[in-house]
C-alpha cells in the first residue's frame, strides 16, 4: 500500500493551486477564440459523442480540452481528500481539501448550464468568478501545510510576528484580496460588453462600454492605493518581496489594460490581461494568508545579554 506523507499532500496542494489558475486561463482561451459552443451540448460534447469529433474542428478541441482539465482537477481534489485522511492533520485541512473535490463539479455544472443557455453572459460571469474561491481555498490549504509542525519546508517570514506592523499587514492584505475580487467582478462587466463572448452570435450585456470601463478603472485605482500602502508597511519586513511583486503585477496589468483599450481589445491581450488578474489575486491572497497566520503569534523573547565578569 502506498505510504502517504505530508510531502505528498504538499505536492497535491501545489498542483491543485496551479490547475485552478490554469483553468482560468484556458477558460479565457475558449472565450476569446470563439469556442464557447465548440461542444454544442452538455454533459456530452455532441448528441452522440462524449468527446469532440473531427467535424467540430478546432473549436471542439479547445472546448473539450477545457472540460478535460476540469476532470483532471477533480481527480486531484479527490486525491487530496484521500491523502489528507492518511496523515495527522488539523480539521481545516480536510475542509479545504473537500472544497477542491466538491466545488469543481459544481463549477462543471455551471459550465454545462452556460452551454445549454447558449452562453448567457450572466452565467458566463458566474462560471468565471467561481474559479477564484477555489484558487483562494487551494492557496489556504497550501499555506497551512507549509506552516504545519514538521512540514517539508520551514515557514517563512516569522520575523516580527505578532507586532503592530504584522497585524496591520494582515488587515491591509485582506483589503487587497477584497479589492482585487472587486476588480475581477467589474472586469467581467467590461468583458461582457466587449467583443469576445465565446461565440459571434451571443448577445452582450446591456451596459454602456464606456461607463463600465470607467467603473473598472476606478476599482483599479483603489487596488493600486492599497498595494502602495501595503508596500510601505511591508518595507522593513520579510513580506516586502511579495508586496513589490504585487506592485510589478499591477503596473503590468495597467499597461496591458490600456494597450488593449487603445488597440480594439485583441484576443491575445484579453488572455494576457486575465492571466495577470489571476496572478494579482493569487499573490494578494498568498500575502494575506501568510500575514494573517503570523499576526497573532507572539514575538519571540530576546535573550538578555550576559554581563561580563570582572575581577
């Protein structure tokens, strides 16, 4: 019988997080290539075939490939649930592993409703946004496995644990996660009014593109302010590199956003922008999970110097 170790749980948690992020990108590829109805029905790809057929062309392969990735993710989620049960662990590990195994099928059902509804834009938004609680849950499980006593890796960033800066960072990074989630929601409204619906015949959201784009930009300004505040507080802590990473990602995201706005929203830039948004959210989530875990750890006492003995 295979011996399950915490290292195996760690690797599965890392894989779950990577696959959740990858699904966001491949789902975007389905949309920007017009492959949303590449498999015209669900749960089968066609009325008579579970898999795509050559008659469906490239769109069928793209859409069916995205469905296969969801199956792989579900396999990893089930493996996580089983692996966690075989090692000593806190109850939170079981709950977080179960989220991966239970919510992926729910997301698949939403994807099925999306196809059966002819790519209804509101269902599309729900399908897209469902990925991010899964990303957060996978990151939370990975963080807790890394922090566990006897973990394969030592926890990083313990300096200053329990300090005022640590608690402030936990609060700021929590606000960062909320702001990045808000930007994601507003971004879906921009996309819903834009040209990439997943199929040329799909209706668009009844909003003024100029107005929702400005609303999205306002959310980004809020996010930028929080990123700068977090960086200032984190400057003298071990979290500075994560904060600076967020600065770089947000600057790159802004550049790509303006680039696609002034070039007519080409498909490649939409995919690149969604990848950047996923990285921003995941980095903010990781920073928050790390600082929150340390915020209530009391600082280590400093040893008193031993006085010199003189004669």
